[in-house]
C-alpha cells in the first residue's frame, strides 16, 4: 500500500507540471457553479468524479445550473463538463489563478475541495489552513456575493497522511465561522465524514461510489442555501442526449402522433425540451407522450398536445433514466439502436445505456 501511495503521490506532483488542454466552455444557462480543487474535482480514476452525480441530481431536481471553469472532462452522463479541477495542485497554486478564473466566468457559487496535495507533498502543512483562509479571502473579495462552499477534505489511506488531513480539517470550521461572522457567504461542508477509506480506489481518490457520496453531500449542502443553485421548476429549453448514442431526442414534426427519434444534435426546435413540473414539452405546446396511454413494453413515445394526464408525466431520475409516471417504464432507444432515426419506446427499466439520458 505504501508503494502504491508513493507512486500515486508522484503522479499527482508530475501532473501539476503538465499543461492542461481546456476545451471551449459549455454554457447551459442558469446559476454559474465553479467546481474548484485538484484531481478529486477533476475526477482522477473516474473522469468527471463527483460532478457526474451532482449534475444528475441537479437535473433531476429541475435546477438550471452552468458548471464553469477552464478545464473540461467527463462522460456523456455529465451534461456540463467545465470545471477548475487541477491534478497535483496545492492551495497556493490555485490561489495564484483564482482571481482570473472568477473574473472570466462570473461564477455565483464555488465548490472548494482543496488541500490534499499540500498533505501528499508535505508542503508546509502546518500553514495549509492559513493558505486556505487566504484563498477564501481572495474568492470573497473578487466575488463578494458568491456562495462559497468549503469542504473538509476526504480521507487518505496512509495513517500518517490521514493524521495530517485530520489536523488540517480541524481548522476549517473556524475559518468558515470567521468568514460568516464577517458577513461573507461561506459555508462548511463535511466531506471527510461522507467518504471512508473503503471508498478509495488508490488510497487517495474515491471510487465511483465514493464520488457519488461526495455528489450527494454537495447537493444537500447546495439545497440548504437559498439561491446557491436557483429555484427548481420550469427550466430553459435543453437537449436530451442518449448516453449510448450521443444523439438527441428529436421530434421531426409538431404534428400530433409524431414518434420521437434519435437524431444528430443541432439547433432544431424539435430538440429543445423544457421541463415544466413532470412534463417534457417541445415547441411550446407539445408534450412527450406515451401513445394511447400505453403501459406495455414497446409503446411508442410520441408528441401530442399537452393535456396534463399521467401518460405525459415523466420522472427524470438521478441515474439518468426517464420513466413514465403512468407506466413505470423507461424511455428506451429501440433495439439499443444508436443510428439517426432510431425510434423511442417504453420498455421495462434494465439499467442499460440505451435507457440513460442527459439534459444539457
């Protein structure tokens, strides 16, 4: 275990020296949220990390959020790939760039999980809390109205390093309280208790399960602070993208009875879906509809004039499935098809990729 930890630590350190390749920023509208930190924010071992589960919870809850940052990674199940997670970076390295990042993105909410590399690199660990406090000062000075969520960092498997983590974490509640006493919008998140060493894949980074525990903890913290992620409910129009196909849910026509299909994502009106309660609408007046109030496997999924009945109500779940309220069946790409024109039907939920979707 000690050899593995040394190798992982070295890799983290070296990765700090390698330039990233940020892509053009995605913008999904809504409240701008910056995931900020190191490889645990980036999602080493599980690309996208906690951001996958957090995005899915936000989407399922009807929150309109735009992740921000100069970095970009993660799977299709992550609807917005932007972040500021920098593998191998310490607090001082993030601090040297934070003002520019905040000015470039106009972020309203910051999710800060940072300090692991200060411990791993044994970098003046005793002063790490002071560096964290200085970073928070720079965030709140640059964006005084921002909601800043500061995490007590996740555990490490090595007992000596974990002792340093606990000492570092013990200072964070006081730092947060001092900021709150000064009237700043700074909030404490106990991420250390959310993840155990059994949730680590290499003694440092969480497994997929561990990252999802982080996602649930972030989501709960965000929900507890009014305005940090907006108000759930009717959202702006968004595309619904198949995880397996990478293609969009598309209504080729607004005529009643048109069966919904997969199609290359573009700017078509028939791909702009809006959530209003449990309805998914397109073109303003048409709803995603289980044809003929069908509840059997193979029922075509169509568009029809919105009428508020149960066959037009859908649940967007945190695992990426979209289920019919009336039938309990999943929105399904027929025959696991991925080609343009593949029709959408209802089918018993199986957990397979042709039944998983991302709103973006």
